[in-house]
């Protein structure tokens, strides 16, 4: 059986913001250099458009190669599409379907490389077969989870064919490679690489190889994998959404290669019980929402480096907010949060298109230089333009504030916090 999404059972509702787009008819499309093409729109994901030509041939065209008028048409068409609120009951992979290839075993150099359909992960120690299988299932199941949740995430490696990860034998080695002090795992967007030390997962030495011990847990791994799956979103979402979404995924009950989304409340209660019993200070007071909603990634990192107790408040509040929006807000169908993520996906896909165009441009330039054409001077194509408004200035702030209004939906931060407290109190969780 090929690796595929394993989704069964209960589906918790489907809704739409507006009616379905009308049936498409042929229209004339114009490229950025003025060339014309008559075709019918099949679909668009915010980055590319699939166009049906004569005789049923379908071609894929990047938005960036189309005229501004065609891009506006595609954006409007996409906004008229129905918004799915479907949440899967169970999603993941069949354990026997995950194929794992051993790419390299270098015992002297302490380098072991394994490959699954979507991941290539490197370990500083030889992993037992059962452990390799469990890690591989965690990787591939998280990939399927992010595809199945109604967040508009389309996980694709930022570079190359595989998502890449590194597992470290010691915390010291993890820190030497760049792991932040006080962190249990990291995703470095500039390296496109996830890094986790063995002890964060629960891996111990057993002779010449490493095995799962009694503390084995995939929460940290799934958290960082979620960041990796959302690579193109990381600089374009507020930090509380970035971390809250990763905590939400990481806290879902996970057994036998499958996430139990329908048992999300059990994961929440386990988290609260863990904090009450084993964390100094127990369940902290939620972080002020007005400050949380405006906190930058730089401010978040500074807090992590200076104040562990406040960092715990940040992560807890972010997780509880995402959980609240997914399961308790409004009709309990997650509509506001799904609408928020849907609206946020447009600039994310714009950034993805830019990064892929830049990678393609760099590849072409390298070929030109290798063939001696890069030194000719003049006539060389210009690099793609960074959509700076996504990261800097008033445009980005306007995007963030407009999207936040979708979540607040007329409520103040104080009113929202009271609704959050009331929802959790019904579960016996006092904030």
C-alpha cells in the first residue's frame, strides 16, 4: 500500500464563505511580457494557476508570469472558493506503508542518514530499526496532518526534494550546531533544517546503537516539524500563531502513526495535568493578549533568552488560543481561525513563489558562469524582486491587523480572554 493520508470516521462539518465560483469559460490570458493565451482556468493555489488548453491539455503557470490583471482575476476567483472547515477524526500513515531507506552508515564519522518519501534525516548515532521506523512515521504523519488540517498549508520542501532534519547525540553537540540555549529543538529557516537532540525525544544508547527509552515522546519533534511544514509562513504570521499552531499539532494524541484530532481535548488535559504536577509554578496566568498579539519574533526570542517563566506563559497562551479557536470559538467549528489562515495564505504563497523563482534564477546564473557566459556583461537577466511589503513597513502591519480582525470579529482582547477563560472553565481548567 502506497503512503497516503489515512483519514476515516467523523468529519465535523463543512461550510463556505460564499457560493462556489461559476463554471469557468475560456478567456484570454496575458503573460508579463505581453504574450496571449486562450485557456480555461481549472484551479489555482495562490502561487500557480492550472489552465486547460485546447484538446483538454492542462498546463501549470506561475502567477508571477501573468499580467497584473490576470493575477487580480485569480485572487478574486480564489476568494470566491468555498472555505472548508472539515477536521479529520484520524490522520496519519499506515505503519507498514512508510518506506525507509538507509542512505549512509559512517560509524567512524558518526553520521547515519535515512530517507523516507518526503524526508531525509541525519543522526550522529546508529538508530535501531524500531526507532528508525517510529521517527519515520512521526515525520510522514506530521506531513499528512498539515495537509489535512483546514489551514491552507501545502507542505513542500523549501529547497530540493526532501525536508531535512538532524538528530544529535548530546545537548552540547546540538548547541554547537546552533541550537538555542534553553530550547529542546529548533527549525532554522535559513538552513531549511530541523534539529533535535536525542534527549528531547527520549533516545538512549543501547550497545552500539540507540533505542527508544521509557521517556520517548514525539511532541518536540512534531512541534518543530510543524514549523518546517509551514516554512513559508514563518515570517508572515505573528509569533503566537506560529508557536501556537506547532504546539497544537504536537499535543494531539499520536499512536501507531496516526494523529487523533477528535481526541484533541485529551491532549489538552494531559498538557494541563503535566503543568500542574511537574512544572514549577503549574499553570501560569495567560500572557496579556494585547501584548501577545503585537509581539514580534525578535521580542519573542529576547524573552526566551532572558526569562524562562515568561517564555512558558507565551507558549501556553499561544497553544490555548489556537486550541480555543479550533474547538471552542463560535460554533466550535474553527471558522474564524480557518478564515484567518485562509486570508494569511495569500502572502505566504507569494513569498513561496519568490523563493522558488530566486532558486531557479540562481541555478540559471550558476550554469551561465560555468559555461563562461556570466562574465560577458550586459544582457544578463535581473533577479526576481523581493516582495518587501510582506516583511517591512505599513503594508505588512496592515495585513497583520486586518487578519487579526477576522479572529477578534468585533471583540476586544479583554472580551476574547474572558470567553477563553469561560470555555476552559467548562473543561475544569481554571486560568
